[in-house]
C-alpha cells in the first residue's frame, strides 16, 4: 500500500513518511506472527477527533436528515450505512428500530420499517442479538445456524415434527397460536417445550421469523421468507467471516479487532487471523488511535469527514453506542443502560438516551412516552463533563425533543427538574411546550 492511498486525516506516527517495517510493538500479536508476509507499510496514527469523525460518518449520522417526504430509498440508505437494525421489546419510549431510524431520518412515516419487513426486503436473524438484516446477507449466517445443531440439544423428535406440521399448515404463527400437545411424552413436554422447539427451528435456519402487530415473533418456513434459502449455496464459514469482518469495518468506520468481531457477534479469536489476512492484502489498514491501547483497523479507502455537525438522540441499541467499551474509547463516554437496575440505585434513569451534539455525546436524557396524555416526558437531563457549552446543548436539545415528540405521536413535551441540564432546557423551552416542527 502506498502512502498516497491512505485516507485523509491520517498522519505518520513519527510525523514523516517511512519505508521501513513498523515497530513490532505497534503491531497486534497476530500481525507480528505474520510480519514476514506483510507488505512494507507504515503504521499511521490518527487523532481521537479524527477517529470520532470517521465513526460518526460511517454510522450515517453526519448526513443531513432528509427534507420533505421520507421513503423506502432513505431507509435503504440507513441499512447500507449500518447493515443491521437491532430489535428490542422495550417500549417505554419507542421501539429501538424506530429510534435508530429517527436518529438518521428525523420524523417519518412509522410504517416505513414495517413495510420493508413485510416485503421481505429486511429479514429477522440472530446477528447482533435479534436483528433485521438485508435479505441478500442472509446466506452469510448459514454457518451459525448449522453450529446451533451442535451446541443446542435438539428438542423431542415427535414434538419437532408436530411443530413443523403446524407451521407448514398454518404459518406464519406465534407461540400462542400453537396447539397444545395432544399427548405428553415426558415431564418436560408442554407449552414451554413447544416454544423451545419453535426457537430451535428458527436458530437452526429451518424456520424464519417476522413480527406481528404487537411485536410478537411469528414463525414460518424459511423458504417462504427468504425465497432462495433452499436453492442458494451457503457461504462457507471462513469466507463468511471475511465478508462479515469487511462489512463490520465498513459500518464501524474504525474499530479494534474486538469491536469488529462484536458487530456480528463473532468470536474475536476466530477473527484475528482473517483480519491479519485482510490487512496483508490491503483491504484493511492498521492504525494507532490517540489514547487507544489496542491497534485499530479501517478500510483502506475510508473517507474522513473534515467537520462534524450532528444533533440527535440515539437509542441505547444504536450501533454508535451498543458496544460500550468502544463508546468509551471514542467519546470518553461511560454509558450503561439501567433498565434492570432497581429504581433507587439508578444514577441517570430508566431509559436514558445519549444526546449527540456536534461531535460527541453531550448529555444523557431519561425519556418516556406517556401515551395516555400524548406527552413526551423528559424525566431528567444530565450534561456530560466533556461538554464545553451546556447552554448550546440545551438549546439544541429543545428542538430535538420536539422532533422526537412529533415522530412518536406526542402532542407536547414536558421537562422535569431532575438533572443538572434540566434548568437550561426549561429556560429555553419552558417546563412544557407543544411539539412543533422546525
């Protein structure tokens, strides 16, 4: 790789170009072992600010939100940027898939996501937890589904046959749609066993899944959901890993080997050799990021945003923050969700969203949608120690809360007094204000 092919914003570690092999202490262990076969390249150092800009651009957060009608093309662009959308059942504010789209598209027609799933453009798979992925990536996870048969004990054969019959005849069906077993073949064959059988057949790839109106999972034969699932030759495990690692690096912009492996929930020990090969062939480059203890990787043609101007609330399950160690490295932002923490022990609140403004999270906002009064409740607003202009952050947050309220169908925004940023927010927007477009 020549120095001229490196992305903008990346500088030489020693401040000048060098044609010598990089110091071994700067290389990851896997690359050290393979150093004899590596091309003569110079490991580059990038600033923490540049790393943030690379990541935010890759996640599709630096692109201005569309003006006017938002349609399927915009949704596809989001999927192209991040590759998958995690699903979650928590609905105290909104489903996470809608929040992930809102962060990039702003208020939009809420049926947009459902239509893409119903049209089988996006399909559910166990990828980064339960997620939806583009249907044309489904084949990349065949190896994982086949491994399930080796890791999970198969349910009772008669029970599996009965569940297959019901789904074949009546699918798609949910767990509650299953007929009770006519006969028990042992103490463990019952309603929970039928649910286990459905899940086992889903994890092994025999069944696919969609979602019902109430977000309940509905199972069907995979060939009814992914039309070419039966006829397409599965991608073998090594090739799938290489493709997924390349895609994950694209979606992340920049990350350590652990970050990249985590994107599709791969074992990092299975990935380091592939990452080394991708570096050796020039697909990835290894860089040293200011303040990071481990080497980072990025695509060799990764673009770098010169300036970053973002204002958005993001879901706890958004790719920009779902890997908590990476969020801390990128933004100096220690973030943990407190849903399962007893109320008295919570530090920030039940459902706290990071508020990204300019180039990093500047605040944490505890939010709830009170559907009975059609009000978006800002139960607490906390500023980050790294925020150098809390008043500007508060003003930007007032507008973003209005946008979110419109998106979720709330008529008003109410801001409670809890949190060190709440006073500034209330001074700009008031204790309560009508949701209004800007």
